[in-house]
């Protein structure tokens, strides 16, 4: 028997939220997980300079997130302590 991890997809996650401002053609997606402190700490530890929790932009006039799997900083992927 193989022990495989289940892949986490942002497109199926309840915490993935998109915002398209009036007059803009692209939706910006962010992670609105309640454990945002973990995300901020991860970004600080890895010295990442982009906005914590930012997933990316969608295609023009689309409301679907463009990434296929969750990023490494996803709180659902964090190791159990």
C-alpha cells in the first residue's frame, strides 16, 4: 500500500477569495484563512517580499484562481506539532 498525501487545491478551498475592482479585467486572489499569523510568519522566515496570502491574478474576466495546487505556505499544509 502506498501512503500518498492528498493534494490541496486553492480552487476548491473555502478560504480562497477573489476581488475584482470596478473597471479592472483581472481578479486578484488571496487566502483568507483564519490562521493568517502562520502565513505572515512563514513569509518573514523565508524572507519573501510579496504580500502575505497573495495567490495571484486570474485570467481576464475570469473568477477562477490560476494556480493548480496550494502554495507551500498554505496553513492546511503546515506540519503537525
